[in-house]
C-alpha cells in the first residue's frame, strides 16, 4: 500500500507543491522502482502483483536452501562412508600383515624342525644358517641339499665294562631282519616329508606341524 500511496502523491505533486517536495514520497518511489526492477515487473505493477512476485521469490529461495541442505547432507554421508571404507581397508591391511607374520613364524619353525633332524650331519653353524635360508625360500631345494649331505662316520664298536666286545646276538631261524630298520635315514626323512605332504593335500591339516603330528600317528615307524 505504501507504493500505491507514493504513486498517488507523485500524481498529485503537480497540484500540491508541498507533496512534490515531500522527501519521504520520493524515497518511496525510488524504493518501489528498485524493487520492481529486482522482481522484473513493470512500473505499472500493482501491490498484489508485487506481493505475489515477492512470495514466488521466497519460495525459490527456500527451495534453493532446501536443495543446498540436501546436498550438504549427501556430502556428509559420502564422507562418513569414506571414513568407514578407510577403516575397513586398514583392518584388512592389519590382518594381512599379521597373517604374513604368522606365516613367516610357521616357515621358520618348520625349517628349524627339519634342521634338527639333520643335526648330526650339519655341524657348521654358518652352513646351517645358509641352508636354513634356502629352506625358507625353497624347501624342496633345501631338502635336496640336506639329503645329499654325507652321513656321519659310524661309531666304534662298543665294549663291555671289562673292555671285551659284547657277545654276539644269535637270531633264531626265521627271525632274521626283525628289529632292524629296512630304511636309511635319508629314506626315512624323505618318506616323512612325503607322508606330511600327502596329509596336507587332504586339506584337513594345512600347517606343517599339525600334518607332521598326524603323519607320526599314522606312520610311527617312519619317526622312530
């Protein structure tokens, strides 16, 4: 209504010199002109048209604000998901690192167990460490080296407390060979490894130590 009053004052300004000089009326006209220009309305727009245009602009502004809020919310959700993904990736990396550490410990334990079986042939510590490194990188190659090592020299014939050699043991007829192993140490170790690998291949005992315990129970003669 103030713009209508300003229009009236402007229209009667020619008849009333005091109205034409009213600074408030002129200021109202200037404000109306700026508002009409902002709303894209003509100079002859009514107050109702102006009010409707203002309401429309408010709706546009509100819609834009709602859209910005939705976009901000979506961006926040994306950031949260990225944080969760990063955390999961870190968990996977930690699990992988732990698995590699356990696998290394297992391989080292297996190599040490194998070396213990050849302790009588491998007395040089430097050579032992070199073969240990080969076992860790290529067990089959390490086993080939160990199996190629010469057996230690046979111990001298034992004697009795009086210094005389022990009396010969007479084996009854038909009992020859009983109580004696028919396999060399190399053959036993090779048979042990074969039995262990066969058990691991079955899938029930994947790790070396468990498979070795199972093989020992199934084939005690190989580990005696």
